[in-house]
């Protein structure tokens, strides 16, 4: 929402450029992105991050194979999370940009006539009117978070140990690696129940009757 709000006042050419730039990772193969990040975080000196660290006399660090804990999770898990930093804003920026364009300018002018500054307009006009989009974005991003698989499969293979196992990776491993299709089906059904429950909670918390 913040990124879309910063992009919205720009001239049309720049607005289109930034929308396309943020959306590009969403239409790029997840496997390709994971392979790029695997190279960036490679433990050998040819990985870009370790190469840069080597220039200042640090490393090489085992970003994808270090089981040690950092802020309660393994370094490898944080590395997988880092690999999603470019893809997270993609869909949200485009959806919020479209929603911002649909908000009548008169509402902001009315707020300005009451003495509202930029922060007050954002808080009391923009945020409430974008609640339907916020609900949709929250649900699809939550579902996507539960379905993380490609990055783990390509970058770490679930290791080191079980530190980067995700729910979907565990379902794949149970069904296709060990052939326990019944157990994998049960896990998938439980995942469906969890996602449905979380989505219902989000819907009840963020639903709104605001119209414009």
C-alpha cells in the first residue's frame, strides 16, 4: 500500500515503469528466481554475496547450509525468506495502484478543506477506502505463504536437516519421495482447513461496508 501510494502521484510514464518493474518478478519463473538466489547465496567463493564479503576479508559463509540459529530460525531459512523479497510486493503494488486510481479526487479535496495533511489523508481516507483490496491481498498472500515450495526445493532441498521444511515441501516429500499418498492427502486436507480458517478470520477482521 505504501509503495503504491508513493508511485500513484508520479507522472504516467514513471508510474507505468514502476508498476511494471514491481510486477516483473511475479511473471518470472519461480524456479529461475530460486536458481539465481542459489547462485547469489552459494557457499563457495563464486557466490556473489560471498565474493563481495571476500573483498573485505569475511567468509565464505554457508547461507544455505548453516543450521545455526538466527532470531529463532536457522540461517538457511532466513536465506530462503530473503529470496522472496523482490516477489512479495509484485501483485500488491499493482492491485493497490488500480484501487488508488479509482478513489475520487473530491474526497481528498474535502479532506484538504478540513485542514488534513498528507498523513491524515492517507490514514483517514486512503486506508479505509482500500480495505476491500487489503482483504483480498491479505488472503492471497497468506495462501501463497502457506504454499512455499519451489524455493525450498531448488535452494536447500529442505536442509540442513529439517530447518527449511515447509508444509507443502513436507507434503511433496511424503507423497512423491516416500510414496505415502494417503498420508500426503491427509496433510494436504489439513493444510486446506488451516488456510480456510485463517482466511475466514481475515475476512471477518477486514471486511467493510465502505463504498465510493
